[in-house]
C-alpha cells in the first residue's frame, strides 16, 4: 500500500508497523534441557576406603660386590640370573703384580730373619761375657741395640708379607651370602677401580614390595596398615605385608615417597622385578562417606550439590569434612542419610538448576 493511499485512508506509518508486527508469528521460547549428572544416595558406611598403588618386587637387601683395589679383571664367573652361595668365586683380577709383591715381601722377611738370628746370637754372647765381667758394658749395649733394631725390622717384614698376601687374596671376589645376581657392572678385560660394582646380588633374606606413595596418602594412612600385595598379571597370586621402611625424603622429580612393604611368606610367583599392586584399607570411623569428586567449594568451605527428588533441581549445601582419603571423604555434618548428592559434573552447576540423573554410583 502506498503512502498516498495510507494517508487517504487515515492510517499512519506507526499503525501500519503495528499491523505488520502483529501478523508475524511469535518466537518460540527456548527450552532448557536438564543437565545430565551422576549422583549417589547418602548412606551410612564403615567410614573407610581402599587405596591401591602399583609397585615392583625387590629384595630386602641388594648389595654391590666389588674389589677392594683396582686392576684388570680377567674373569667373571657369574651372569645375571645365576644363583650364588657364600664363598663362591664371582670374579678375578690379574694378580701378577700382587704375586711379585708377595715374593718380594717374603724374600725381605727371610733376609731380615737372618739378620735377627745373627743379632740374637751376638746379643746372647755379649750378655754372657758382660755378666762374667769379661766384656765391657758398651759392647753389651751395642749388641742389645742391634738386636732390638733387627727384631723391629723382622716385625715390619712380617707385616709386609701379611699385607702382600691379603692383597693377593683380594684379587679374587667372593659372594658373601646366598642370593641371585641381578646386575653386572664390568666385563672381563676391563680395568676396574676400587669399589666399582662388579656384580649386584639380591640376597635370599626376603622380598619387599617397593611403592612410590604420594604425600597425601602417607598423611592419611593408619599407623600400621595391613597391605595385600598381588601380582598385576595374576591377582590370585597375593600375600600380606607390613610397612617396613618409609623414605624420609621425597623424590625430587615425582614428589612421592618410597615405601617398602615387607612381604609375609611371599609366593614363588612374586619374582624380583614383578609388577604388583598393593591394596590397603584406610579409615575406621563409621559415618557418611562420599567420593572425592563430589566436593566443591562455597565461600571457601567444602560443599556438595544436593538434588531435590521432587523438583529435580540442585542446591549447594555446605558440609563439614571429618577426614580426607585419596578417593573419598568422610562427612562429619551437613548431610542426612537418603539425600542424593551429585558426584560428577559439579563444576558446571548453579543453584536451582534442573538436572537429570544418569545413574547412581556405588
């Protein structure tokens, strides 16, 4: 309709605009779908939770066997996996120098022993003459001095022989206890230094499960928890254990603490290096226990989202937490048995929001 005819009919542009708007279809209201969440019904529990950590099997004692002095190793008689017994020869050094040193020390001892024998005979003769007042006192004292010097030289020569003999013996490396070779540090033909590890032996005096435990688990752990250690590939192979040692310092890279679990009657299947899982029960107080994923914060304090079963909406409820565990928390107050608490999706909720439960966690 043109402006002319609109004016002729007495219609203004404002009226026309209103008519056009009235003819357009109304916009549909947006429908907000309930947010899907997972929830758990609050129940009374025994207040504890199980903690599982992976680890490996190691010997209670692992020792590095090495020579007390350096030299060229000519023989290593064991390999990784070999069993050793006390007194068994493990490796040998080239002993040529030590054998020559021993022969020289023995020759020196023989010479000094001859001098000592001659000095003793002269001393005895001078002592007899002096007692009969035939020889002068000066001659007797000179003979006594020579004899004392020869005796000291003989003692020193005997000590040198003992040292040379011991160094010769030290060119052979022996096992000091029964065990299994788990590592080697040198091959025949190498020149090794004193103290260098030639073989590493795991002694047959027990097995440990070695774990890397986070600090928060150590803080919440009971004083002496009973630990069940099971083979990762075959959980039916298991045994009990107790905490034997806790490292006083955390690993600088991972921030975890090394914990050694002494195994009680370890099965033969728990071999050295086997991957295992250690499981322990934390907590003894009864009460309400929730998964740690249910926790959020309200004004700096712990809180949870509680679902109203009638309206299907959520409310942020402050709670008081009794104890923390790695995967669960024990609630001291703020919840009642039978209420429904959101355990997954808590960060995306707002008060009064409608939710749809995907299922209950156990």
